[in-house]
C-alpha cells in the first residue's frame, strides 16, 4: 500500500460575490503520498512560501470568462509559491532543488505536471527565497511590464502610484525613480507613507484616507500635473487622477482592488478627460509579456545586487493564518508584500 | 475712407456649463472690408460651407486647459469651413481659389493669417466642395486616424461604432468594412439605421433608444464579442460595450457627446474589464496625427472615386439657421454630417 503522510491544506469553500472573508476558506488535514510513484514523472514538493495576491479574489467568483479559471469549491486554494523538491521521478528536478510556480495552499504537494514549475537558479542573487514570489516573481514582473511597456516613463516626468507600498507598487515607484521620474505614492496609513519616503526612496507619499478631497490632494502633490498613473486601485483615486493628468498621459490599469468587494462598483465620472488630454489607458496582465521575463530577471537581479531596489515583505507564519493574511489584503492590513511562510523550519 | 459691406455674423454670447441652446448665439449684421488693404498680406473670403461639430461645444466653456482655446463672448463662432477667395493681397492665394480652414461664422471674412488656410486642389476629385469639411476634412481624418492608429482592426474582427451615421461614424464603419471587419452601428432613429444598412454598407445597425438593455442588445449583435469599439458617445453605451469587449480589445475614445450637456456626467462602472480583458482605451485628437494627412487624402480620394466610400450630409441653408443646426447635434437631429451652406448662390 502507498505510504502517505498528513498534509495541512487551505480549502476554498464556495463562490462569493463580495469581499473575501476568512470563513470562505477552511483548514483541513488531508494526506499526500510520502514518495513519488515510480514511473509517474511527478515531483513531491515541500512548500515554503505562498503568495497572497489581489488577483486571486477573481478566482473566487464563478466566472469562466477570465484569463484564469476559478477555484474549485472543496479543493485547495492555489497561488504562486516557492517550494523545495523533496522527491522526484522527473529528470529535470532533483531533491534539494527550489522551484516557483502555481502551488496549492498545503504543506506538501504532489505535482503531476512539473514542467510548469520553474527552477530557482542558485547563485542568481543572495536574495531571500521568498523574493521569488515578490521582487523576482509575478508582482515584480507586473511592475516592470506595466511601467516600462504601458507607461513608458521619460526622465523628468511625474508618476503617481496607488497602493504604493504593496507588492507591485513599491517596485513601480523604485523603477520610476531609476528612470529619473518624480514619484509620489498613495497608501493607507502613516506607517506605509513613512516606509515609502524613508526606505523606498519615493519623492513623496500621502495617506489617501486622510484626504477630504483627492482631486485637491493630487493637485497639491503634482502642481505640474501627472504624466503617468500606475493604477492599482481604480475607484475614486482613478477619478481624481483623470482630472490631474497631463496631455498625452498614460494610465496602466493593473488592478482595481477598491472594487473587489463591490457587486456594483462606483462609477468613474471623469473619463471625458481621455479625449482632450489624449490619454492612453491600458489594462494588462503580466503573463502576456512572458518574452520579457529573462530581461526582467537580469535587470532586477542587478538592481537588487547593486542595492538600487529594496523589497518589503509582510510575512505571516503558518497555514492556520493564511486565510486571515489573504483577507487582510482587501483592507490593506499588510505592510509590504503579503507572504505566508508555510513551515517554521 | 475704406469701403465696407454688410456682413451677417453668428455671435457667441456667453460661456455655458450645460448643453448648448440656440439662445447662446445671436445673429448680428456687422461689416467687413469690401477689398483687401494693399500691403496687408491678407485675403478676403466669401464663406460657402460651415461645419457643425460636437467638439465646438468645448469651446463654449470657460476652460483654458484644453487643446483648443475657448470662444470669445461677443465675437463670432468659428469652425472648419470652405470658402472662396474673392480678393487677395497674398501671393499664395488668388481670387477664385477655394480654401478650407478655421472660418468665422459670417458671410465674408478678412483673414489676417492666410498661411493657416489650406487650398483645395481642384481636380483632386469630383466630390462636392462641402466634403472638404467632412469626408476629406476633420471628421474624415478623425475616423481614419482613430480607426487605423488606435483601433488597428484586423480582417475578421468585429467593430462597434456609436453615433454611427454622424460625421465621423459613417466613415469609421465604411473604413472598417474595407478592412474586412464585421461592423455594427448604433444610431438614434430608424431612419439612421436604414441609412447605415442600406446606403453605407454596415453589416447591421440598431436604434439604441429602443433598447431596454444595451448590454443585451450588444450581446445579441456580437455573439462572439466586440474586438473594436469606436466610441463617439461615452456614457451607457461605453459601459455596455466594456462588458461585451473581447480580450485584447481596443476602444478609441473619440468623443463623449452623451456628456456634453451634463455638469456631472454619469459614472462608468465596468472599467474593471480593462484589466482582465487587457483592453487598450485611448483618447485622441486628430490634429496630433498631421503627418498622416497626405496619406489620408490620397487613400480617401481613391476610395471615393472608386465608389467605395459614400458620404451623407445634412445641409441647412443660411446663417439664420446655423445656431439651430449646431444645437441639433446634441439631440441627434441631424441625419449625416451637419453642414451649413452660407449663401444660396
């Protein structure tokens, strides 16, 4: 009989049409094969770090028309993760290898199609392993692609970043500074604003929740207007930004986290600015730009190693706290990129 | 003493912040020099056709932050026009020349800077002179630039055009058909829909005012979804289109005529579709693409002469009716491009 071991898992319960709650997930003790079946080509992973990202909320809706399929009720949540190979029947992977890819939210995973995993090349940098789901992973690549390909910032231009201390925003701001731009971030607390200004090198930052009038706040921060808006939130900030954009401005629409909880999202009233200001507003999904991944990894590794880019993580320990960590994204409880470390070893 | 003659003029009265009304303009009998002063370099025009375009409403607001300056209260309205040179002290123009350019709404105009006028080359085509403020003028160029540069339609793609029988829309649809697209127009009356389907070669068209549910109407007309939306109206049609767009769709934001009357425009709720559908939404102003004008004139003239593109005008006679013709744009009273013919000769 096949040997198994206990396997703590985070299960997705049922589709929702509101902001995620901890009760939409539950912890289950399942089982996993203790070794990889011979001849299967599979690998067995010990999962180390799991990524909490806002896009995952889209997989909690019963909506099949998106770029990524919804979660299956009764099965584990999944997302980007970093794992260690502990057994392998696949010549591409050996025990001791570290990999990233789509990883189920559980302690151990038997992966049937390991060709979708990506090996982390050691020696690439001295960065923590968890950065491979952050700075060097999907959030970093999203920031890179969105800023460089959609926003095309030029030296001396002004850049607004919303959710600026988040997984993506903090990298956008630092990359824009490296391009010679004037960068202002909006964030949800004084602590985050301090981080942006003192650690991450933003020229300025403000707590959007403390502003009575976002249009006036942006006018104060951008007396010359905004050339580039990297939009992670949608909603009122987008509306206020439209009124403050300069002619030929660019808006990268990366996400609309402000809308994730809302069945009928608030209306955007200032789109008429697109016409006379000739604004380009583009939604994007990083996976469409896979051809830029090697160049991204090379540049970002160099920036990191030269100390030109920093990364702030908010690490929660244990699968017991995974649901709370994920749900916290939508009220901005995380300070920096939200990561779950699966084991304490 | 300088000889003058009577000159009927349409005067802009005062800035507004609502839809234009006839009472915002008034007819005045002014005077104009009967001949061009020697040594002045000026030309004297007899104005033949004046163009009524929705963008002119923007010049009725006291708003100096746009791509074009506002009208001056107490002075004539101005817009694109076709005129005949009747006297000239400028070596570039001779009596009998026909020109287009920014023309005051009056019978005769003494032009101090004739270098901004463009001579109409005779023999270019057998088209009516008025087409030089329509098919071969700003509206035609807007359609051309917006469709080709912003929407990049590919053979077999689906295209939605709003205000489809208007000055710009009718050309967009015909150009898209020439690119091998499936084209559906939305318009405000059965008469316009008949025109689109029977004369202008649209694959289909519908009366948006008769639809209870625009989202369902678009789903019915585009069971495979919309690849390209050429947006002349904004508002509810844009919101409905966003829900029906395909992945990698393109939206050219040409104008938002539905918003021209509104101080606080209605909100657009479905922008979150930009992200997961990777939609590119771009506002544009044709004058930014001046380098494409020669190529546009060549292609459009060829299309017209080969009978591949038709143009429908709605001509109102006399400056007495100019204000009513202009105001009618905003309730869709015109069928085809709204032109004012200044003199009955």
